């Protein structure tokens, strides 16, 4: 007898839950952003929404930042050492401190939001030579705040 009451109570709960969840309306709105909107290329490898609300798009033709109204594109400039080191952006990551990390086919860079410049990864504080890791595939952060970089060695 108690088994029958349990089954009826379970069925009642399932019916109530399914009725409640199906009666909720979800209004989703999608905007298709293209090169005519300012995106530097139609093929996007990665998308990241940062803690400031910006959308970042990694493309073969640079890094694109979208503020909800327009795009700003960051590209490699051979005459500017603080520009993106390569236009082929393959990885994006924002760490727990809010630092944006950008991976390209030629290495990893940290984006300085205040100056909107890129700082190349180096071997260490005593070696100022550029440490080109190769193609960057991914970033991750462990629970201690250490940044891990997945790269293809050249």
C-alpha cells in the first residue's frame, strides 16, 4: 500500500515539474555578426565573453572585440612591437585576475586593457628574448592561479 502512495506522489511531482517548466517562456534573441558588421573574417576559431562584457573573436585575420555596437580589430603590425604578434589567433582566455591571454600561431601574449597593447611571453625575467612557443591551442588556469598553455612545439 505505501509503495502505491509513493509511486502516485512521484508521478504527481513529475507532472507538476514538467508542467511548470513547459509553461515558462524563454525569449532568445540571436544576432548574426558578419564582415559587413565589422568582423575581420567570417571564420571564427574561438569566442570569449570577458568579465567586462566584451565579446572577443579569434580569427585568421586578427583579434576582434565587440562591445555590442561595433567591432575593434587588433592585427599584427611589423613596425609595432606591442601589436599582436601574428594575425592567426587560435586561443583566448581570461584568467581569475581578469587578464586576457591571446594565443596565435607564433606564440602567447597578454593583452593590456589600459593601453590596448600586447605583451609577448618571455623565457623569464633575465631573458628578454621572445619565447615563441609555437602555435597556441589552449589556455587553462589551475586552482593556485598558475597559467597553463597548450602549445605545438616548432
